[in-house]
């Protein structure tokens, strides 16, 4: 390959970071610039198409499988590419951001896969974006270690054969990176920054290690967005001399529109597809977002009352398993977000039982693996899948031909008996404020009330508040959800946090800012498509 042209990208408003010269090389930035030049215009068109589709949903209050792609669904002959050995057994996957300590702990966790997250579990400060890339480079070259400044404990990688396989998740198509801009002043999409830097530095190195450049693709809303990713992969492999098909992508089916295009998404990515994943909180957020003006029929109860056994959620997950196995792809289950407490064994006992039941259900339904958020949950999830899989790496041979899901089944929200409660409103406000405050400090994975929360949590919380207000929901205590009631609950929570943290810590945090931002995205008449868009403009660093 000839020497790259100097990068036309400018690094904007960013303080130099230790080690950034290993990541932000001239050649790497030139590669990202070429991705931006080639693919951002199509990204922009697809974002505009999202808005058009949302307007159509507002008009019709319905969705259906696409008539124009019926031939793809009817053609039983095609399959996705066979899984590489390193991704054939995915029975337990651990998720988390790419800070130095998490990188080591996740790789050492005993999970088969680590979802190295630049998306919902990572607040996209420039430091997190760049040093997260550096940590992965250092992990693959085994030059990474970490010493906890408080405890003095040292962390180091276990032998290579004991480490999890990395599947990296870049940001969604909707987010831009404000610290990298082209000569015309346009920001580079965060997805292309994250993918480009990672692929440039690690694709060949990973192949040399017997693995490969593997990705999770978030927030996908249509097969056309999957087609764009596939074209990015083809170009990137060709441009850097990486064998075609080395990339493998697992798509998160975490939007309601994507649920109607699962087969088409796999088809578009078929030479690079590895599987689909059931992402619970973002899926519920997407339902509220798309059907927010659909009336009482689409009102969701408290988020914790919407379990995976709800009829419309079972329709979604069972369709996902059937679709994946029909096409030779992995079906990966949802998140166990519980954070174990070493101080309260009784809390752990109850939570572990819930996690075990959830993972048993997924394994029995035909999933090939599932997510956990904490290393202590790896053995529990592993036991559930070991019991079903035994020595087999997966159960893709279970075709689930008994599953028959209609378009209406995926939208049967009103089949739920649970209704919104006052406690649910309070929890949405509590979690929203606490998560946003941590995010504004640069932390994207946050332990709140014994659960590991990420941006999807805040999205469903603020979306439900918006929906309940606009649908005129009356809670179990007889109160109607209004902007005034929400402000009252938020003010009470802010006072509780001040009492809990003390005046000094409260003043040092971003609590009032988080409170104000939550109210803005919950109460504004114009619904913000993503909380992280206005929040990113307030993020320091």
C-alpha cells in the first residue's frame, strides 16, 4: 500500500493525551478521513430516512414486514458466512467500557466474549474515545497493566488462551465526534471514528492472534443501514489489505423498526454477519419513541414491570432466535444488569435467582449466549448455557420452526396487565438524574440501586416520563402525570441527593445540570430523538 496522504481532519478543542500519538497517527487519521468522505453523505441520507419513517408511523400507528423485501425472506437458500473459531462459542458475553481496569478484568473474566463498548456504556469524552483505543492496542500487544491508586492492587492479563474474544461496539450512526472535523467544518460520525481507529490499528494484529476484527452494531433501524455498514467493511478490508470476510458483525436488534427487518439485516451483512442480539432497554425506548403519539394502546408501564416474558417481548426474542438459526447466525440474549453486593448476601441470593431464571429461559428458548454486566455473574450464566449446550459451541441446529410471529404480535403492547405507578415515575426520575450526572462526568456505565445502568436506561426513563405526560396517564395513587408533578418529584430527588452526598460533594458534581437536562428532554414538547445529542454538547472533555 502506498504512503497515505496527509489527513485533512482537524483535531478540535482537545488537550493532548498521554499516548495519543500511538492512536492518532497520520495514517490512521487519513483512513478515518477517507471513511468520512466516502460514507458520511449516505449516513446523512439514512438519518433523514429515519425521520420520514417516524412520520409515517405517527400517521398510521403501525408497522409491518416490508413487501419490497419479501423475496429475501422467502428465499431459504442463503446463509450468513460460517462463524470463525474465535466466535463459534459465545455462551457468555460480558459488557463494559474500555477503561484500563475494565479492559483487563473483562478479558480475564472467564466469559467467552467481551463487548468492548464505545457506545452506551461509555460517555464519549475525547479521553474515553482515544485512551479506550489505546487500551485495546495495549491489550493485544500485552503491554497493559493497571494498579489501583486506592487499594494498591495490581491487575495484569492472564495467558492468551484464557482471555475473552473482543467484540467492539462503536457509537451509533446518529452521534458525531465534535473533536474531529473535515475542512468543510463537518464533524466525523462517531461510528466511523471508533470503527476506523480500531480497524486500522488492530485488524491485522487480531488476525495474527488467530482472531479478527469483530463488531457489535448498535441502534440500527433498517436493512439499508446494515448495507451501509457492509460497504464500510468491504472498503476498509480492501483499503488496508485485509482479507474480505475477516470482519464479523453482530447487530443489536434494539429498535422496533429493525425487528421487522431481521432477515434483511442479516442478508445485507451476510458475508460479514455473525448474529443478532436482543437489546431490551433500547428496544423499549424505541417503541416509546416511535409510537409516542399512538395513544393509550402504546403506553408502557414501569420499565421494571416489562419483563422478557411479556407477550410482545417474547414475540420479539423468539422471532430473533428463529431468524438467526434459519440463516446460520448466532442469537445472543439480553443483559443481566445486576451488580453483586459483598455486603448483603440476601440481596445477592434473590438477584442471583432472578439472573439464573432469566438465563435458563434464554438457553431453553434456543439462544446461543447471553450478556452479563459483572464478572460474578459469568459463572451463573455459564451454568445455564452449559446445561443446555453441553460440549456443543452453540445450538444453531435448533431451528425453532414452531415459532410463528405476526406483525401485530410485535406491537401487542396493550397485552400487558401492569400499569404505570407513582413509584415507577419516581424511579424514572431517580435513575435519570443519577445516570446523567455520572455521564456528564465522563462515566457511561453506572451502578445505581444494585443495577449497572447505561445510556439506554436513561433513554427509557425520560421517554416514559414524556409518554406518560402526553398520554395523560393516571397513576396507581390517582395522580395524573403532568409536567408539574414531574418537576416536584425531580426537586425532591435533588434534595435527597444533596442530603445523601453532603453539600460539598453535591456542589462538586453535576447534579443541578443533570436535573435540568432530564427535565428538558422529558418535558419539552418537541421530543429529542436521543438524550445523548443535547447531553453531548454539555459534556466536558
